[in-house]
């Protein structure tokens, strides 16, 4: 059971958040600070970590420009840190790029901060099975885990089962979190 003296760290898989927002709400112009405050409820924020991969400037100049503006907004949000992996372009533009290092960086940070006793509750904003082991490791280290998920059909059942608490992100939840 958590209470409002709990120290919370929020770990956001940026690509998952972006695609979930586009899928469910047909928009992605979220204010990370407002979204973080909503996830926190009345608990104390330690830090928000936002993980993503930088779009290639020469491969996708328009998308790069939009992403930089979004990243600037994240960097301007108090107590928020942008953590970047990389996008790998092979056979571009016939094949889409893929992320490298993002999931493992998020999982490593979540586990490392749990062992350093930097938080009481980890809130993970992601929807895939890749994080099940990391959440279990955090729980095994005596921390509480929560996962913020969009809808049931496209999110990991294993993630739902391993988390101490599931936060359902729907239209009512996200109201007031847009830019």
C-alpha cells in the first residue's frame, strides 16, 4: 500500500507512449509534466525519466525538427530527464528504422535506482513484455511497482500481472494533460 509520503520515480518508454497516444487519442501533444503529476496523485516526485531515440536529421528532417521541439519541452520540464538511445537506419526508406538501447537503458535505470534506494514506487509507462523481468527485480528489491497502460487489448498481460497496481490511461485520466 502506498501513501503520500512515498517517493516516486516515473519511467516512460517514449516510443510506446507516442504510439499509444496516436492509437487511442489520434494525437501526441502531451504535456509530460501534467501527465506525471496525474500519475503521482499526491505522492512526492523524485524524477521523471523519458526514454526515446533521436530521429535521423538527414534521413527524416521534418520529423527530426518536430522531435527536437518535443525534446526541448521535456528538457524544460522540472525534475525530468531525457535519456536517448539511437535509431538504426538500414535500407532506409524502404525499411523503417528501429530503436537500439532504449528498453535496456530504461530497465537498467529502474533497477539501479531501486538498489540505490532512490524511490519507494516505480511507475512504468510502457506496454510490452520486455519490462516484466525488470519490474519483478524492482519488486524483489522491496519496491512497489505500478504500470500505466493504454487499453487491455494491446498491452502485456504479464506486465499487468507482475505490477502491484495498474493505472488505466483512458480519455478521462488524460483529460487536462494535453498541451
